[in-house]
C-alpha cells in the first residue's frame, strides 16, 4: 500500500500511511517473540496457573459448605475475577509502558520506521503483540490449571471457567490498548510510567469515589435525584410504601463505564455467577419503566469494546503526527 507524507508541527515529515497488514503482522510477531525469549510470556503463564490452582485449593480446603452446594465453579469465578480485576490492569499497563515510548527514548523507533513499516503499522503491531503476550499466557495458564481445578472442585462447570477466561482476555486487551496508546504519545519512559500510574489511580481510587461524591451532591440538592417507591418493614411486622431518592441514570452509567465494572458485569452475562456478589446490580424497583439498555449487563461488552477501539483510534491519529 502506498505511503504518503504529512508535515508535523516541528517542520519535519512523517509517514501518514494506510495500514499494511503484513507489516503489522511482522511487528506483532517480533514483539511476541521478544517476550517469549525474555521469559515474560512464560512467567505470566505460570502466574495465572498458580493463581487458579491456589484459589481452587483454598476453596476446596476451606469451602466445604460451598462444595456441598455444588457451586464451587461460581465461587472460583467470583474470587478469581476480583483478583484479576486488579492484577490484569497492572500487567497490561506494565506490558504497554515501554511499547513505543521506550523505542522513542532510545531512538530505535527511527530504525524500525526505516524498514517498510509505517507509524500505524508499528502502533498496531505493538498493540497486537503485547495483547497476544497477555492473552496467550492467560490461555496457557487456564488450560494447564483446568485439570487440577476440575479435580479439586466438587462441581466443575466448563462454561463458567471459559467465560472467565474470555472476559479476562477482553479486559486485558482493553487495558493494553490504553497502555500502548499512552506510550505512543509520550516521549520518555518516565512520562509513560507516570501516565500508567495515573490511569491506575484514576480507575482504582478516583473512579470508586465518584459515586460517593454524586451521592453527597444529591443529598445537598446540587444533583436532582430520581424518586422511587419501595416497601420497607415496620415495627409491627408489616410493610409500608416509602418514597426514596436514587442517583439519576447518567450518574449510574458513569459507574458502569469503569473497565473493571464492565469486566465483572459482562461475566455475569456469560456465566452463572452474578447477583450482588459480582458485577453492578441495580434494584428493579429503581426503574418504573424498566432498566435502561445502557445500564444492563450486556451493554458492558460494548463498553469494553470502546475501551479497546477509542484509545487505539486516538493513538493512530496522534502518533502519525508527532515529531519523533
């Protein structure tokens, strides 16, 4: 495919090209092979294997009541999803940290671009390569642990197990997309590292506090709440109708677009795990006309897809125009 040129703000020219799939594949293949040679891939595979076996062993040893109920795979999905919700973003952000910023800092990006690779090819290749490292290591770890997990659990549901794996892969790709996108718009690994820390703080500290802030603002009258009627028990053992307020739909939606919440919400669609223990569960009594589609758990798949696509599109546009 032909390559055009675009003038950057620094007065130099940079390739602004169509995407060459063969070139993307070559970059991704090299990135993956480098990870295998550095034992990063095998280290991650062993980590996920140990995680699954350790959680399964704990459930098997301490969870006799769970085993008697035949819900051990659900318990595994619950515990592992809560752990991977924290661990996978850390791994993905570390994997993507130096993806492009490291190449720019050392100057090797210019050598790479002197080959028949456009900037778009390099960015997509890096994203696919890093995503493959995380995804394949998850598959290997889950596959190796499957026999042990099935042997230790009193009741093993392969659908729940595979659902957890599939959602973990999608979740990992979403965070890898964010990480590679940030790496492509930073000049040094120091700035890229600070950006990764910022993303982690955003979603694990700031985002978790947003709903509390909204609730305080609603209680003070700054945000107009939505009224609903609910039956509550009273002293004489009967119930009475009480009118209460909840946060508006848009505030609830902000909570669901957190990648971690979307990850756990989507698991409840594919597996038998769910309820108040996993994912975001809104009481039906809150919605007189039914739950809006964008607050239903299936919409979390769209949210995760957007977390993969949007950062990548922005990075493709921006990286094509930066002065290297």
